[in-house]
């Protein structure tokens, strides 16, 4: 059973098709000037398809980028006439230029955020103290929604489809699952990502659970950390947790 209406996820730290492409380039440790279009196109389409299957709202710009990648891929498959300047005939040039320009703007934005953070530390509001990160933790701003989608994809790939003997009507809502996640964290300091799905079997419940997780992250009640780049994702409470 799928959700009746798409659920639009908006995380300020990570949005848009260009962000997704840069994420895939970084994940695969690819030279931005020599992008293997076939590989990136396949992974991009897999991610967009998974987002759609999870009932996440996929903006039209994601589909436009998908068409652009497919077009570039098709042009690279065609034989090209030999010219004096092969680089000018590379259909990836415009895409690389867009990626580099976006990187520059994003780096400038992050620099301003760092400066703002420094000024907040110099002139704090009241006596509130910023929460300290545990050693080697990577906060949600350095992960992103696509890391969570990737973790869910890996989890689904490892879990065989259960044999359903009886059809049942599922009525679990995102709001109810949010409450269950918060109640689970009330009795513990942290929770592994995989633990959210340990007793979840149907696709409907998996979708609802994942959407509930994204929502409590968006509300700032929990954050997602990682001990190392290949480690398990862990959910921890923020200072706003008790105010929910």
C-alpha cells in the first residue's frame, strides 16, 4: 500500500539535482572533469526512482537533469568525427561548468555560515551553550537526505521480501510513527538506523517509518551521526528533543 499523497522533504543542507550529482561524484571519488556519465546516470536514476517509490516529492528539475544525463550519455555513445579540439566536442562540458559554478556558490555560502557561527560564539544569546559533538562524529549537515536514502536502499537490498499469508489493512500514519520514534529515544541516548526497521516488514510501514525519521530530523528533534565514513548511521537526541 502506498501513501495517498507525496511527502515533500526539505532539508536546507541538501536539495536539488546538482547537489545529488555532486554527492554521487564525491561518493564514487570521481574527477569532476572526467565524469563517467554511464555510471553517474545509472546511480542518479536509481536514486530518483527510489525517492519516487518512497512517495517523496520529486521536483521537475530532477527529471530535467535525468533527461540531460541521458542525452549526454547517448551523445557519448555515438561515433564522433575527429577534430583538432576534441575537448570542445565533449558533451559533458556544459554540465561540468554548471557543477563547478554551483560548487563555488556553495563554498561561498558555507564560508558565510562559518563566519556567522563564529560571531554567534563571540556574542551568544543568553547563557545557552552549543551542544558538543562526540569525537569523529559527522552531523546531519555533512550527511544529507541522500545518505539516508542510500542507507535505506542498502537495508532493503539485504532484506528478502516476506511471504505474506494474509492481507491486512495498515493504518499507521507518519505522525504516529514519529511519536513511536521519539518514545524509543526517551529511554536511550541513541538508536541505530537499522533498529528503526528491525520489526518492520511491509513496504507501507517502511515508507511511513522513513518519512517519520525525515520529519523528526527536519524539526531538529534528532540528528544523524556517523562514527566514520563507512560506519552505521546513529540517531541521537538534540537539545530540542524534550521540547517536542
